[in-house]
């Protein structure tokens, strides 16, 4: 929330500066145009830059324009608050002073009076738009009735036309703001929908990869990951060990206590395995009561120690719903040798697991490196 607020404040300051810079460009261009006009014309009343007959104080208006711009510039540079108000007030004052300067010489000079309304549009601020629109209507009415009508004898129709232009500008600016907000809301809805779709897709992908009962990766994900790692082994010399776990006497647990107890045993054994592997390792439910763990970036000794630690911790778990009888696992462990390939790796690991089951269960048996299918037993 604080980050968004800081970003909004920064963006507002950027637009304050852009608007004021735009006014500076406009003022400098107008002063340069006046200077060129005065130097190129042969009208003596313009040479004096004072036209008493029309009540037009040429120099005074230009000086006040420059003063207003300088004050606004100083406010933005020296204070931390009310920058928007300073820009709006400066723009309002400069717009009317520019009107007084241009009106005797330029047809349609009333368009400069619309600039404050355009500022509100830049800010996309409806309240500011309505406020400036109302003030512009009333202020121009005062200018017309107090100056232009009695001094310049301007027709009422021109006054009404300018007031109508004010109203049209406000209505159009209002429509732009509303349309922009609708577009933003639509974009936000699209963004939310895309985010929800991404979440749903991520959940779907996870469901395709995760075993629903145990929360470990499923058989398909296991093989995909193993294939990728074996490529790394062959190309980059990655060290890898494969361990296959089988819950001892699991059929007896199902037959004695029911399948729901068997499911609880599977979930608890899986949770214990998941809590004991490192971030570089990968655990999966291989099928039924069998699990698989891929150890990476470990020595064979470290992988064996990790498998032995899991075997001991699983055997120490309590299962009151299963008659408080210990649940144990038999483990076959094989160190991958370059060139073995996936099939040979599995054959050696399966043979080691078979030997662990045959030799009394609740033990870790490692496959022999020297002989393809001869396991080397390590008992608990």
C-alpha cells in the first residue's frame, strides 16, 4: 500500500511539472509572437503597446503572466504541499491574462479560457472539472458584464456563445473522464481474470503433477524429472542416487485396520519423507505403497546416510490407529554410473529393494557398483 501511494505521489509530481512546463512554453511562445508582431507592424498605437480606447493594458498583463508563472515555479520547488492547487490557480490566472493580451488582435482568443478545463481533464479529476467549469462560467460572466460589455461593447450573442463553449467543453471532458474510468475498470477486470486464470492453471498443473493422497509428486512427474536429471548427469557430470522405498507389510495393515488406515499410513510416511529431504532432492509416490527419492549433488555416502535417517525416523513414528505397531520401510539405493541409462538404474535399484525385503525388511540395501545386479546389503 505504501509503495502504491509513493508511486501515485511521484506520478502526480511528474504531471505537475509537465503542465507547468507546458505553460512556460506557451507563455514564451506568446511573448515572442508579440515581440515579432510589434516590430513588424507600422500601427503607431501598437508601437506604444497601450490602447486606451479599448482598455487593453498590454504591458501590465504580460508582466502579471510572468509573475504568476514565477510564483508557481517557486511554489513547486520550495514547498511540499498543494502543488496541484498551485498549478491550477496559476493556469487559471495565466489563461485569462493571455485572453486579455490576445483578444484585441486574435480572433477566437476565448479558446485560451478553456485551458483550465483541459488541466482538469489531464488530472482526470471530476470534482476539479466541475469546479473549474462553474468558476469559468461565473468569472467570464463578470468579465463580460464588467469590462467587455460596457467598454468594448461586445454583443450578448458572443457572450452566450462563449458560455456555451464552456459548457460543451465541460461535458466533453466529463465524457472523456468517464470513458477513461470505464476503460480502466475493464482493464482491471481483465487483469483480475487473467490472474485468476493463471492461478487456476497453476493449480491444474500442480494437480497433474502431485499425488492427491500424499501430496508428493506422482509417477509421471517423477519420470519426467528423472529423465531431465539423467541428461544432466551425462552432459555435466551431475551426481545422482535413486532410492526406492516400500512400506513393509502394508497389505496386512489394509486387511487388519481397513483401507482408510492404510491411506493415513501412506500420508504420514510421505509427510515424514518430504520433511527429511533437502531442497536439491525430489520425492514422489511411485505407486501403491512404493515411494521414490532422487538424491542430487550428494556423495553416495551422504545419500546412504539420508536414506538411513529416513528409515529410522519412519520406524520411530507412532500410529495409534494401527494398534501402535511400528510401520517400517525397506529401501533400495543405487548410485548412478555414467552410461547406465534409466533402465539399468531402475533394475539395479529394484534388485536392491528386493534384497532389502527378502533379507528381513526395515533396512537399506545398496546396489553393487562392481556387479550389475548384485546388491550390497546394509542392515539396520
